[in-house]
C-alpha cells in the first residue's frame, strides 16, 4: 500500500484507536520495518519498555519485519495470533507456524483474550 495509490484517508488510524492519541503515540513508516528510523526504538527505550505485543497487517511482511527487528533489539516479543492478518492465507498460516515453532525461543504467541487476561494476573505479565 502506498499513499500515492490509496490516499491518506485510507491509511489513517481507525477511530476506535484514534481516540487514544494522545496520550498514545503513532509512528509512521515508509518501509516494512518500524525500526529503520530509530524513532520508535528511542521512544520505547526512554520509556523502559521491554515487552512488545505485536499485531497488524501482513503477518508475512510488516509483522515479520517488526518481530525480527524487535528480537534483534532485545525485546520480549508476543505475537497476538488472532490480531494479525495477511492477504495470503497460505503465507499467514505458514508464518503462524514460524512464529510459534521456529521462533519459539524468541517469540511467544497468544490470542488477544489470553494476553488481556494475563495483563496483570500472570506471573510473566506482558506489561
């Protein structure tokens, strides 16, 4: 997706999330990875964030770039398995296996409900 093809209105944050900005922050990116500019990493580092819960579009492209970069930067990574999607069902299914099996030492996977249930009650809370 590119702005010259879609237009800015097609890539705006959805109203259900936009109402949280501010205090939440948004970071635009022009490549698959959100880590290239360094701005997101600096923001998270300043806030002493150590765990990332990843959701988003294109399980096999942008989500993958986000996850691999986060691992490289030393974050604990949790992929919300029911909050990622792809335009390719086969690639999406393969990436779900990749995250949960091949990267099982670096990535945790859980459904959104489990993540929310554990937010404050689990021994290794994602916060």
